[in-house]
C-alpha cells in the first residue's frame, strides 16, 4: 500500500485536529468574554501559527475583519520580540490599529506555546472591547489618539506573571475598567487552552513539532485556492461604488487582475483619507477583500497562510483604504465591510451566477451612551452596542437574507438583554416591508427600530451608519435596496455618522437599509 | 411482580419492551404515521399475548414519541398564530441576525413556524423590571379574534416582551381568548419558558403552540383506546430531559417531548453506568444519519437548557430553531453509517454531513445508492461481514462498495479502494472525536478516563477507534442496543423542571423574593411529579444561573435545596468562583456577580427492576471461530481476524483484538491492543491491554 497515501490521511486527520484546537480556543473566548459584542456577537478571532509566524489554522467562529489582520499581527510581534527571547508563560499584547486589527478597541494577544522545552507554535486571539476611552466608539475622532488608549506591541505577562502596571494603565483608561480587564484575562485564557490542547495533540500523534503537518496544510491550501483561481480566464475587471462618507461621498474603485493562480485587487482611484474616523488601515482592507474572494472562489478551503497567500490586496498609501498613522480609524468597519461588494462587483463580470447584489453590508451597530440607574460602575455611565443589520443582496438564485449580517459574522443582540444592561426602551424592532430591492430575486429587508431612554434622561447616539445617501445597488437588472435613515420621532433628521443627543422623551427612529435585487423582475 | 410496558415511537419503527420484574422481551412494529396509536396498540397487544398476559395485568406504561419533532420537521402542526407586543412582529424571523455558515453565500435560514400574516400584535409594553410602560389595549386584543377566526387558527402562542418578569398581560390576553373562543389552544411564553431573551422564548412558545393540538389529540386518543382495550394503569410520557411526566403535563407542554428517543438512549447509558459503578462515562449513539454523544457523571447525563430542532443545513449548528427546554445535553454530528464520503478541494476526504439515509442507503445495500458511505467503507475494510447482515435479511455487496469508493474518491485522489476506505473511516472517527472533545471541553470536562458506552447500529463498529482518539481505555457495548431508548424509559424517574428569570446581583440579593420564587416553582413541580409518582418523596435540586455582571453566558451553580438565608451568600459566591475556575481556568477577583435565572427540579425515582441477567451458555463446545480478512487501520493492510458470535460468548472468555464480535444488528470491532469479555450483565466489556 502506498505509504504516502496513508501519510496524507494522517496529515488530514491532524489538520482537522488543529482546526478543532482553534475552535476550542475561540469557544473559550466566546464564553468568558465580558464585552457584550464579543460574547453575544462573536466579534473575535483565534488562530495558531508556526514559529515563523505563518498562520496554520483559524477558528471559523469569529469575524472576517480579523481574517488576515490578526495573522499579520503575529508577524509584527515576532519582529518586536524574537523567538529566542521568549519564555514559557510570556504573553504579548497590542491594540495598535496598524499592527493589529484596525482600531484601538481590538486587543490582540499572542502566546508562545512550549512543548518539550521549545516553542512549537504561537497562539493569537483578538476581541473587540466595548470601551477603550477617548471619544468613544464612532468616527468622531480626528486622529487615532483621540480614539483611546494606544498600546504598542508590549509584553503583558513575563513567565506567567501579569504586568500589573500595564493592567492598571488599561483600567484607568477605560470607562469600563472591570469588563476591560476581564476581557484581557479572557483573551489570555483562550490562548492557554489552545496551547494545552496542542500539546496533547503532539503527544497523541507522537510529534515533536508542527513542521511537517504545517507544510502539508499550507501546500494543500495554496494549491486548492490556486486551482480555483486558475479556472477563471486571465483578465482585468473594474468596479466602482460610491458610499456616504462622513460628510462628503467617498468613491471606492477596485481593479481586479487575475493571472494564472493569483488574484490581485488594487484600490487605486479610491478617495483620499478622511478627517474623521472612517479611515481603514491596510491590514483591514486586506481582511475584508480576502474574505469576499474566499466566499466567492473557495469557501470550503480553511483560512491559513497558504490559502490567504493567493490573494494580493493593495491600496495607495494615503487613500481611505490605506490610511497611515495617525489617521482616525475607529469606525473603519463602515467602509471595510463594503469591500466584499467591491469584490463581487468585479467577479460578477466573469462569474455572473456566483455572486450576490450589493447589500446593506456595514453593520448598523446602535452604540448608545449616557447615565444609568443600573450601577454599572462608580461613574454611573453606560455604553451599549446593540448590533443590528439591514438586508443582504439578492443571490443569483435566491432572495437576499433579511436583517442578517454580511460580511460581518456577528450576532444581533436580544432586545431584552439590551434593556437589562442599559436604561433604554425599544418600542419597535421589526422587518421593514418593501425595503429589499426588486428583481427576479428580491434583496433582503432592513429593519425599523425605535428607542427611547427608559429613565427619562438624555442619551447619546454614536452613529456610524452608511447606505443612507447611496443605497445598495441591484445587479443584472435588479432594483436598489431602500436607503437607511436616522431620525427622531418629531421628524428631526439626524446625521448617519457622529455623536448626537437623543433628548429625554424623544424616540430615536432607525431604518436599516435593504439589500439590492438580482435580475430583471419577471 | 410488577409488569411494565415501554413504547418508543420512532420515524420508522415503534419499539415495545415488556418488563416483568426485570425480565424483558421486545418487539418492533412499523410506525403508523396517520394514526400512531394503531402501532402502539398492535405492538403492546402482540407482546402481551405472546407473554400470556392481559392488559389489566400491566402496572405502568412508559411512552416516548417523535410525533412532536416530526410535526415540526414536516411543518405539519396546527394553524398557529403568535400574539406579541406591537413593534415586535418579526422576532421569530429576525432571529440572531446571523449566518450559520460564514463563507457560504447561498445559505437558507430556518423558516419560522408561524408566517408573518399570522404574527399579530397588540399595543402593550412591560419593561425589564416587570413594570408596565404601556397598558394592554384590550380592545385591540378583542379585535384580533375576527382575524384568528378568518385564518382558521387552532392554536395561539402568546409571547410578549419581558413576560418572564410580569406575566399579567399575557394572562389577560389568554383570559379574553379563552372566554371568547374556548376551543383555542393557548400557549403562554410566561408558562412555557419564563426566561429572558425574546427569540428563544418566543420560538419555544411558538413550537409548543404549533404541536399542541396534535399532541393533545394523539394523547387523548391513546388514553381512550388503552382504557377501552382494558388497560387501567397510569401512562407516563418520556421528556427530553430524561424524566417522565403525566399525560396532562405532556398535553400542555408537548414541546418538552421533542427529544425523548435520544433521551431514552442516554438514560439507558446512565443505567449501565449505575449498574457498573462508572463514575464518568460518555455515551456514543451512532445511527444511519447522525452520531450523538453525551457525558455522564455519577451515572447522570449532563443537562442543558437549550436544544436546536430542525437544523435545515445538514445538522449544522445554528441552522435550526432554538428551543429553551430542559434537555439531556448531547452533541449531535452529521456522522452516521449513511454519511457520504467525497473528495474535497484540498485533495482530502470529506465525510458527511449529508447522508444517504436508509433509502437508497449505502451502495453495499444494493438499493440504488451510488455514493460511497461510511458503511461502505466499513464493508470494504471487512469489519461489517458482508454475509448475513441485519439478521440474515440482507447480503452486502462489497464489490459495489469498493467500486464506488474507487470511482468517487480513489480515482480523484490517487488512492485504491481500501485506502479510500481507511481514509473515510479515519476522517469520520476524527470528526466525532473532535466533536466529543469540544463538547466536553466547553463544559470543563475531559474525555479521557471515561468509559465509552456504545449503542446504535454503527457505534460498535467505530467505538474502539473513537475511544483511542479520546484516550479512553474502557468501552461497554450493552445488550438490546437496538431497542435502547425504550429500555431506557424503564429506568427513567418521574421528574419536572422549572426555570424562571429573575435578575439579581449577588451582593444585593433579595433572599425573600428568591425564596418566594422557589416556593412557586416547587409548587408547580410538585403537582406534576406527585401525579406521576404518588407517594414517592422526590429529590430536589436547585440551581442558580450565574455570571459576572456584564457577561452574556450563565453557568449553572448548585444551590442548597431549601430556603436561602443571608449566610448562604458567601458560600454561593465561592461555589460560583469554583465552578467558573473549573470551566475557564481562572476567576475574576472582585468583579460583581449576578444571577439571571433560577431553576428547580424534582425527581422521583420509579421503582427499579434489577437489570436482566444474561444467561450465558457454559455448555458449548470449543469451536474455532470463523475468520475474515479485515484491514488494519494503521497499516491499511488486510489481516486474518477471528469473528465471534456474540450470542455464543461465554462469561469469562477473553477475546484479544483484532477481532470482530457479530450480532443481529451490528458488529463490534475490537482493535489490536484491546481485549473483549462478557460482563455478567450481558454487556460486552472492552478494555485496553
């Protein structure tokens, strides 16, 4: 019997096991996180890397915004803290938007995993913390330092001892010290779980390291994606889309070049970086672009350095999709989450039966802030993010999905949980009829939402919405989705971006956008 | 001598077990979907006749059924409406606003049980504290009656926001409907599932309403016909939590019956764990389409509060409807004998989650199946003997199975049929092992050092390899695995659980309010349990579902089964921290702790018969076992392996692996390094050497 074939099967089994290890790592984070957006919505990521910093497996549980941004972070850690200086029990941390996953609210932790006295892997994880100080969640900052505490690449634990000074700094720089510190511990714990499981796996399979299985994973994944890409003709496709921007519209322009087994997406022609915090660091542009490509071309190939290495994403420095330090980037998801629509716009020209129409795409996170009667902390202040969504674009053979996140993978938050956490009262949250674009297949519906303070106090809305001026467009003759809107119940129009006060007794009215339709109506 | 009957209605067969003081006989009859009581009556009268007994001799009937589940899967429940808070018409459809598959652009989300036109709203609003923010508009409630009439609604789910905190508006709506339309079946979310989180509460209530008329009709019909046939004994229904309840409770809360079959299997495993004194066990039930794994500690299955029914996308987590009911916690994976194997894009083998089911079934069955399955791989490896399968009813076509493996997998990946079969089996075993490990880990448990209890047609074939992967050194393959669920019913206690959300900080705990809530929950549970087990003093278990303030997932923490006093608070905090640290490795010093929900369960054991003792033959002459060529999974080469007949095994006999032990409906594959022997209970005991 061919031993190579049997060896292949063993490698496949180990690959499956490695994915199970990172899924368990992610599950630990999900269950222990304090930040509601992590635990209720899965805004997190977890992965295992080889000692050179190449990602071997990433949990499917998680958000696309971290797809290869977290992976890049591990490379940055390794440059700052070379392997030979790492000890068992060390943990590294950052929330640098350019080194990590695109804004200060995301903490990334990296832990070397020792087996038989040497580093066999690195575990990394990322999660979104509710509050990291500064002007708070939203695009209101004009540079990154207004957006909160900035943690460079640092050592959080040295040989198992947490850096108490750093933890004290973190606690002192957030409006939610207990939750934030709890989340740091939760991130640390999830890497520990990953490492424990990996060591068990190495023992069971009688391995000293991950070198051979790692090479197998990367090679097989890269080959699978290359084959998928190679099935397309060599060509170049362009697509442009206008989105709302903070106060002036932003033009997104993509050029996709396919040559052999490689796809390159370049965003030359895209608008310049903006004054407010809707700028996107390059790492995050790369994440959502790669995610769109993976969905369309190779949805069943797991994420790792091999599969993701087939996609090359570039944007001109100084454009809104590659905004350098010290640009304000807090609400980078608003534009970042539009990027799969750019990918689909290009691919529709060559794969008209594979990709959907444009969707609401960017999350409609209702972030609210104000005084509370709930004793959340000594200052009696609350911040809450109620995750909500519009509709997705219609598919070539199906309607779009109503009130469903895409590309984000996060879950919506239950109204009853929102109201148990913060003094807000929802008077409406239901589907918005006729908001999906018309067509042979209809776009997904948005939602109508009404919110009032539950304690008769003013509260702030930290708006970060899009598709209000420029709705999701249909494809192949399908109609546009309904645009979103933000207003008060007395008819006052509110801005779709920025901090605004909702006066006591007034209701905030939110209409989330519908998805575009697909095909000429019958 | 106490005579008991257990009946399990499954999709294809209705299993009947007669128990006479521990001595059991069983029968299988075809399920009669249009009138399920027919098969029940057929089965039980047949088995009684054969035993020379009369209906009047029977002391107790225990019953489980998949009827409620099937009504949901096939969307054949009653015409059901939802009445909810104005502004929240679409809670059932909005769901979690998420996709259960991140990368698949073509997913379909689960279809709500109640369509939009039957989701009706009334002005009213209660807040998180139970305070009325908007008075119920009773005029609007009355105005709905015409709509219900016009749509021919038979059953109504009433589910308002925060009704767990204050059920008054739901109760007033119910009172109006009951007065105006006494025939309407009414399910209130504050009764069915008084817990926070509107999507889960409303979906559970809607599902209850959806199956309730059907179940009430069936249970009423069954009771009448049993009575008419001469049965005068009590009938108890098996619930998803592994406990029994009365017909009355079952007719009111039929949603609690959905997973009774698998629960019976877990109870069977629990019985074995108890008999064999296994502190930690893991049950492994592998059938044609899925595998189910359950952890048992102290001979008790792990419990959960949520179950997902009707997973639309091939058993994918998140693709079904969440039901918040007390349930034996099991992880279910799309990995069964019928699971289809195919090459994937990475040059590997993908097994499942879709299944060839029983029709057309595996290629080897010769019923038109063309895609190779796990069973086909097992046949090609020689570990399911091709001749005399299913008690001699079916010969398996090994060549056809090998041909399919070669064509569909081997040719694509450059493997011969045998290596493709080894790969298929290795991948499916690894998938099950990963699911089991993840399931255990999420609850702070390990799989090693547990005893694996294997039942279901495909489980004994795969159990040894699964055990190896999980670091398990001891396995049990019980007798009667084919009617395992019904046998499990015989060992189930009468029990009932209530859980109610009442959010409180631990450091500001209103002890009197909690005690009052528990008194109420206990009153409800006592009523149910006393009806099913009169005169038996039930055991009481109280649980607090606790978390750090700000977290979203609660963990269950045991409470003393009595009224709380302020001095209980410190031990309760310590208990929470200890549980938390066990689950998550560290606790958070100084963070505030809160309790979101409170649970109470009462359990009254049914008098047990001793387990049937297997009369092993000792008079048999030594005969050489026949042999078969079986492929070794490590080396992928065939070797000669003895095949034993399970019925002919003698106690004390030790069989060293590799070996096969064949019985009517399955084969146990004993791997190299393991030894099998016959336990006095009749179970096969397999241990690592």
